[in-house]
C-alpha cells in the first residue's frame, strides 16, 4: 500500500469540488497547461502527466495554494520554491509535511529569498522581535491540517472549514469524502435532515450531537451553493 501522501484519492473535478475551486484552475496548479503554444509547468507536480487522478499529497498542497488564491500574483512563482523544498527536505510533497511550518522555517525563508518570491506568497516572515513567523495564509492552512505524530510528520487529514467545525477530509475514511469527526458522512446526514428526519433523531442514530448535525447540513448546503454558482 502506498504511503498516505502518495495514495491516489480523488478525480480532478471531485477534488476541485471539495476545495471550492474551478476544475480548470486546480488542473493548472497540479498538472500545468498550455496557452498560445506556450507550456506552463505544474506548480505541484514535478512534470506534466495528464493524469486526472490526484494523490492525497497533491490535494493537500492544493489546499495550501488555495489560501493564496485571492492574491493578485500568479501561483506559478511558488513552483521553484516547492521544487527546492522538495530537494532540500527529500520529500515529494514538502508543503504537505510539517517541516516548512516548524523546524524548517529557516529553510523556507532562505528559499523565498533565493528565488526572489513575491512577498505576498511568502510562507514565513521575520517578525519585529526577530523571530520567524508564518504568514497569514500559511497559518490559516496549518490550522486546518492534522499531521502524523510519526517521523514523517505528513498531513493525515484536513479540516476544510477549520478545526472549530467537525467536518474532516481523511483519505482513510469514506474514500476521502467529507465526514464528521465521529465518522458519519456529511452528505448522508444532510440528506436525512432534508428528507424530514428530526435533528435529534439523526443525532441519536449516528451517536453525534445535534451541533454536529447542524455542521454537516451547513457544510453540504454551502457546497451545493458553490456548485450552483
């Protein structure tokens, strides 16, 4: 069985839906694209493959890039940063491991300077007290990810709305589809409530709280609104 980050989990359109992105945008980040005869290499993959099946590591790194999508700077500028971190750390998915955000902050700063990265895309900054701090997008991403406690420190699960909301994406649970922390699929919970089942009965059925039921319903409602937009 492949390591967690190497595990094929989602199709491109499925991953885009879970990340709240356009499929063509996600494909450009992961697999690159061509425009007017010019080839633009992937931000995440080492080279273009044409494969629409993405690994958990690719999905997590796309989740990191998503935190920067409001910036008016091309995410292509992050490509050399990821490539150097990949080589220096000896891992395939450096942004899906804990190192750049903790013990590897000095390396992240060095790489940012080395490639002349636009400051709006930085991973770390030097604080007024002289310590290295995560930028707001990097911190926002870190707060959504659980990392393994073993030596790999790889991302094992993602909380798409933050840890305060009990919705989780886990490649080892329900084929990576959104579930509550207790394991129930958010889609099934929302369907039951939509069909008229009382919240307390659904909660009892799955041994969860009514607050969890409400979180699942809100999450699925928001996803439906995104798809309709």
